[in-house]
């Protein structure tokens, strides 16, 4: 398939392509470059996405289809000022409209232009992001997979609901200064919820991957079914502090808010979890809000916790576009590179992300440190079964849902457990228990780690690999008895 | 100040000058470039029939097509040198949904050409036939529709996309300046995040419909904050709530008169004290009660959720199964009455036709405290009838059932928020504030809309009808049926407050917005905890 060599070859606008090719991106820029007014440069960031999906519920397909959607962001850079706007269309009139909107915007300037100065050349890492097998999963294949995998639920008179999505994305950055990079990417995800007819039991399992063939859909379906049966008719157990075994999905659900918080500028302004030393609050603080958007780096007079131990010393958190388990596109929307980074190493905070204007003005560096929330968390060798066997009294938790931050400086989160919680007594699962509301911080929980399992891929929006973890004194504050 | 910082501050100053110079941009400069087919354009009619014909020729028994053109803008502002426009987007899409062999198929893209829409029509039908292999029961559509054509535009006085960025920044910064100028014992500032959307949607179906509508969304969020030492506090301008308005919302709101009270509250909130976890009688303002009704009754009454169609995405509902609930389940006392509509002027789910061409009617969801109906569409219906609750975020997404506008019926007595507070012997007052765009706001629930919590923007203790102290970090916990059963008193018609709720739903996920109204209400014996405390 020619797609392997960099995507479809024909120029736009054509319609038997599923996403824009490298040549199409070049042709787009060539046309856009002629449409700018007042000199300067044009930069385009393109994300052209084809998805095919099938969705089912109550054991029957409820919808499914194929969609192509472009996101074309155009930045006009004129005499050091930048303005950005976006469109979904590739015709001249749409490009011109988008450019006019970007040009209107550039007249106002802002101090935080991450687009200037324009980058004229860049060497990016070359991760392997494409899977022919994923691209080949068409409607017929999707329907067939669904039919095969709901069978066991039907046989046991249970209700399966699920979702299978494959995607192929053309990611490009290109500008009139000579920069060009294009990376085709595939993604696949599969998730299943099995419930019983009385709505007293629910089990969930899911995973995402680059290559559809690495997803063991049969095992995921079986896990959801098994969890449904075993979680049925739960009993209420008193809320409180428990030793809990968080399955990998639950670990990622709790760790993700920590990933979102890894910002250097607020930390140096004395805000948030990574501020250290004298805290000098600015008039406004936005707990839970977009941390950078209120941040003025001119106020960066505090110290961050970089260099200090923040998590259990067995935990390292890293991101690398070329990591074969969590590969991702090696550039950000503004054409700056995504580089391998160790955020936390042996429990010590090593890096916090910063934008380009901060790199240029405060660090005298050309590049930002980007964070796209893909991450790998280190683990151990203890399986969940072994963790259960060595737990005197505790709980096994499948996943955490509706996770919401309640306190920014401590990263305290709340949310509920879902789709399977079990009581462990003397090394054995003894009963299914009702869901809880939790109030816990990844900073506390991952400092109370007992043992960890081997890291595995889970289902999050960005590629994520984490282990199962047994944590002491996990805070479950009340019952939340939804199923 | 280090030299690096001096340089940086200098750079800020020069950029601020550029900003000021840029204010001269002419408003409306972009309108001349609008070149998409507008409502009723023969080109769209032609494209629509080509799409539908292609679907029928490929074997579809029913097909519908949507074209959407969506302008979106988001602006954040702190001060003249610190602001940004993270979203300035125009999105065009066409999506075709077909029914063949009793199953749905869907295909969508960005291109509005005859060849492309015909391809999508064929493709969607192939998808439908393929998906039919995964069904035993054929999908049947309720509410067969008469052919209809028409156009409807959500009434706004000033399209936000005809207002220049300079004017928007000027209005917001003037408000911020007014906040900063208030004489207060500590520094006070403001932060604004603003979202505008205009969507033109054309719908046509093999039933003969050809309908064009234009919708608006305005979601302003203005926060007033202050800090002292390590303590901070913030409040929102509560009169700015998400709705289907244009730019007139800002110019007509007379926000300046709210500033003294907001600043007074936010400074006083610095002295807020922690709550003693216990059960309290609480009075919620109308916006908060609206959000409670929106999630625990509005969203919970989506029939697809109730039946399990959303189980693998955002969850199910505690209002299930229908045979045990409808006409039987007493959710609250007789004074609890909730209706659904898609006709309330200015509310976010208001349409003339839904995404299947159905003209929605008003209907009761809760009558005298008892659940009496669910939201339905043509494919997820009850008794062969759709309530007109189909919607899609853009044409790239398949239409799905979503919550219409939800209105809590005010009490007959002319009771106000202040009256309810005055009647509280010992309890708490919970004011929800405005939700940050894209967030769930002060009311959140679990995956069945059963258990949830309220995080008030402003919470204070009341003794004998008088405010005694501000409370920090309180969290009201509730289990929906218990909360509504504890409904003790509600406000009258003049206390009704409308806001908007955004919810995610479906796979792939879509964001749906709906309007919701509430009246101030008193709930008795509700558990309240300190959200900063762990178990």
C-alpha cells in the first residue's frame, strides 16, 4: 500500500483519499502563500484525520461510519508579529478567509507569541507511527469483529456495549521559510462495557494502540464480561482509608491530572503543586484552570521543585516520541520539536514544560519543552494476582471516572470508582463492593506505593503506559452507589 | 529585578504598544469574504438531493444529510498585555446518515461538492448494510414526517462575529479596569474567558424536508479574584451565563453595578472558615438549582441512557428501567415539576426543528414529583413518537439523542431567593456561579446521574435568616432522589434563572448544550463535607 511511504499521493481536492497527503500539504501551502497580504510568512499546521468506527449497545450495532475531517491552522508572521486562525476546508476561498482572519489577529500582537520567530528548518525524530493493519480495518472488518465478540455476552444473557475506532492522521507542519515535516499516523482503540439486565453489575475493559493487531479484542471483551459477572450485586463497605490495588487504567486516571500540571511558569510564580520556596501569589490564581494562561513570566521570581523528590523513588515518568509502546508525532502544532523527556526520574522532579516565549526570554534556548500528555510510568514485576495474594485487607479497583480537581496546589482530585470494585481479605477477593467517591492526590497516593506491576498500555486520549500499583491509605470518602 | 526580567518587562511594554495601535482595525472587515452558500441557497438544495438520491440508489430506505458551517472563537483576557485567542475557527462539514437493512450507516467530510456528497451517500449506505449484520432487530423510525421546508434564525441583536476583536477587548478590559479600581483592602483583579459560536445548519431528508437554521452560543466567564498571603478567593459575574445570545449580552448586561458587591464578597471570602461536616438545610440560588435539575433530571431522562445505549461512553441512568419508573417513581414532593422544551427564547437547545426534522413540543418530565416521560428521537422513541431531541454538534458527527431545554416550574407563591434565605434558621446558602467554558460547572454527577456534589462559588452560613460567616471548601454531597425528596420550598415565577449546561456524550464524543432554568430552592438535611479533607 502506497500509504506506507507517506500517505496518499494525489493532490487535493480529491475525494477517494481518506486524509491529506504530504504532497497535498505542500500544495496547500503553495496556494496559501499567494493569498497573504503585507509580506511576511505563512505557516500551516495540518491535522487531517480519517476515522472509521462501529458502536454497539445491547449487543447490537447502534451506529458506525467513516469520517474525514481536516484541521488546518494558518499562522501569518509579519515583522515579528503572528496571528493564527483555522479552517477545515482546502479550497482557495476558505484558505483566503482563514488567512484574512489570521491577518486581522496579527495586528493586535500579544507578548506570548509562540510562533515567532519562524523556524526555517528543523530536524525531528522519526518515530514509527503507521500501521497498515489499522488502516485496513474497514466497515466489514469492524462489523465482523463486533459480531464475533458480543457472542459470549449474548450467550450469558448479558448486555454488551462497545466501541471500536481506527484512525489515520496526516500530521504536517510547513511554512514559507522552508520548513516541512509530514508524519502519517494510525490509531486504534477498543473498549467494552458489559452489564447485566438487572443493572446490578458492570464490567469495563479497553485499550488503545497504534497497531490494531496488538489489541487483543477477545481478551478485552472477556475481561469486561468477567468483571460484570463478578461485580454483580455489590455490598456496601464503610468508606475510609484502604490499601487499594489500582489496576493500570485506574493508575492512569489518577496520574493524568499530574501530567496536566507539569508547567514551569506557574511553578516559578509560586502557583500550583510544583512551586517551592517563598510563594508569591499573584492577584489571580486559577486552580484547575488553564495554568499558563494567567501566567506572566515576568513574575517568575520563585523556585520550582525541580531537583526535589516528589514521588516514590521507584517511579519514573517519561515521554519519548520514539518509544515503541507510546509513539507520538515528533512536533507540536507550532512546529517546535517533541523531544524525549524524563519528567520524573526515581521520584525526583527533573523537568517542567515551558513554552517557547519562556525558553527564549528566560532560558536563552530556542525550543520550548512540550508536553502532550503521552507518558510512560515505570513499574515493577508484581502481577495483580500476586498483589491480591499478599493483601491482608484491601480493595481492587478497575478504574476511576469523572475525575475532577478540587485543589490545585496539592493536586487533590475527586471522582468515583467504576465498573468493578472488590474487597480483598486475607489474600483473596471475598466480595464485590459498591462504588466509592474518592478524594486523593497523585502526589499522596504515589508516595504511598507498596508494590508495582509491569507497565502496560491503557486507554487514554494520548499514548499511555502505566503499571498496576498497590497503594496504602487511599482515601475513599463516601459511597457512590451507581453501577 | 534581574536584567533578564527587565528586558522581558520592556518587551511586554513594546508589545502592549503594538496592541494599542492594532485597535484601529475596522470592525466587520471579514464579512465581505463570507462565501459559503447561505440558508436556502439553491446550491445546497441541489447538493442535498444528490446526496439523498445516491443513498436511495444504493439501497437506503431512509437518508438524511446535514451541512454545517460553524464559526468559533475563544478569547481569554487578564490585562492589556496578557490575553490570547486560542480558537478562531471556521469549520465546514457535510454528513449523511442512511438507514438500510434496518441499520444506520454514516459518512462525513469537509467537502461540499456534488461528487463528494454522492460518494458520501453511497458510502453511508454501504456502512449501513454492513452494520446490519450486527443487528437482529431492525431500527424503525417513529413520527413519520410530512415534507417541510423552512428557515429559522436564532434571534440575536448583534452577531459576535461582526464585532471586531478591538471592541471585544475594549469592553472586557474596561470591566477589568473597573474591578481593579475598587477601593479594597487587598489587590483585586479579573480574568475573562469567552466562547462564541455561530452555526448554520441545513438539514434535508428523504421524507422531503429541507430546513435551514442558524444557532448562536455565547459563553462568558468573568472571574473576580483576590489573594492575601497564601489565601485566595474568587467569584464569577453570575449574571453572565451561557446562552444563545449575541454580543448584546455584554453591552446590555450593565455589569458595572455588580462590581462593588462582588469585590466585597470576594474579599470577605478570604476570611472564609472551613465547614463542620454535617447535614444542613441549604438554600441554592436559581442557577445552581437549574444545574441540579439539568443533570439529575434532564440528562438522566435521556431514553438512550436509560436503555443502555450510552453504557460504554458516558454512562447510564438511575431512572431505569422505564416500566418501573414511568408514572410510578416519586422523585420529589408535589411541588417538583419539570418540563422540557426546545422553544424557550435564548436557551441553548432551542430550535425550530430538531436534527431529524421533527418540530419539538413542550412536554412534562416530572409532574407533581413523579417521573412521567423521557426524551426521545425518531430512532429511540416511545409509543411511536419522537419528542424532537435529536442533535449533532456538527455535520461531521452522527445525530444522537440529547437533552432539550429543561425548565423547573416555579412555585405559585411569589417567593424570592432572599425570602428563602430569611426563612433559614440554621443552614447554608450555596451560590453556584458560572461554569468555566468546557467544564461541568458547580454540579457534577456520577455515570448514572445518581450521586453528585455541588461546589459553590460562594457559600455562607446563615443563622436566623442572617449571614454569619463565609465558608471555604465546602462540598454538598447528594444522592439525587434523596436530594429532591428533601425539597422544602421553591422560589416563585420572578425568581426563575436560565443558564446553559454542556455535556459530552457518545462515541466519538460530541458536546451538546442545553438551556436549563431553575428557581431558588431550599433542600433540607443535605450532607455537606470539606472537600479539602480526605477520609
